[in-house]
C-alpha cells in the first residue's frame, strides 16, 4: 500500500500480485475503491499478473483538491495515465467496472501506446437524458437510502471513504449525482471517435443491469473495431462481484489471447 503524487492528487494505490508479471491496472466504479471492487479478482489475476489497484481521485484514500469540477471521466482517465507514468508502466492491460470502464474509452483514444487491452464491465458510452434526469433529482440521503437500505451496508460504505473525513462518503455520493449535470464531452468521447480505438476490448455486461440495458453494450460493441462481447444471465450492474468465477474466466481467457510482452 502506498501513495503517489498524480498531478494535484495524492493517490492511494496497492501494488499486488506477481511483481515481474505483466501489469494490469484495475479501475473501480464511481463510489467504489480499488480493493472493494476487485476483491474477487485479486487472487486469481495476481497469480499471473502484477496488479495496480488505485483509489481514483476523491475516493477511498485519494485526495481531490480540485473538488467536484475535477470529477469527470476525462480527468480520471488523465489521472490513470499519469499514475502509470509515475510507476514506470509504459504499457498495460486495464480492467474496469462502471466508471472504471467508461473512463477507458478516453484513455484508449488518448493513449493508444499505453492501453494494450481493455476489459469493460457494466459500461456505457453515453447517458440518456432520462437517466440523467433521474439521478439529478436525487439527494444524497435519498441515494444512500436506496443503495444501502440496511444499516450494515451503509456502515461498510462509509468506512471505505473515511480517510478524508468521517462525512466524506456524503461528498462521494454528491459527486456521483453531480456527474449527471455534465456535458457529454466531459465524460465520453464523441461517438464518431470510438471507431479509432485500436486496443482489443472485452465488454462484459449483465442482462439485468438496471443502469445500462444490455442493448447499450451491444451498440458499443458494434462501434469498436476490435471488440468482443459477453452478456451474462441473471446479472446486474456488478459482473466482477456478482459473477466472479465466470467474469474471471472470461477476462483471463481474453487477456491470454490479446495481452503479451512487447
């Protein structure tokens, strides 16, 4: 466990797995942390690969001096590229969940030299106006009540984000709500740019994802020139957590075929 200066952020990360293995950067979803989102993948992937698990800016133990204005996917993608540079990683594979998937679209376009392969779980390439409106209308307390109906689950969530203060979890949820007031370009590339992504991509999506219907994953699959798609049955928005055995097998097979030393 360590901290590294990434731009204006003191970023917390864990460096796990096989020290001399090919690097995989594992990117959590918005409101998550590196370890919490990837706890079911660490042992499996760590036996083969070097694993870098950052807490993205404003999450977990990582700072965010820029406040809500810096909480967008393009900025998060830039942070990830700077993290890799700071760790001396010139080329890597990336695993993402939700926001950790969506930021990879900008990362793969802006840094094709860095992204050797990409696994995108529960991602999208846009937010519909209906989805934006539904989230903008929520308050932090309403969102917490919906997501964490049991006191134990809320306690676990708040404990993930106490390093920046006992009430920082409220900032994290507020920043999440704030995402849906952004212009499209703050978080996503133009749709026409997606065909320029040259890295091989594996899309893993739940057929019951309440945030992004599987049709969205199918649409994104058709826009990426080197993509594979797997829709998992009886799975919601968290394939790595809900279906870890299947997700791990899919991702490991994909990386074995597409990710190798230069």
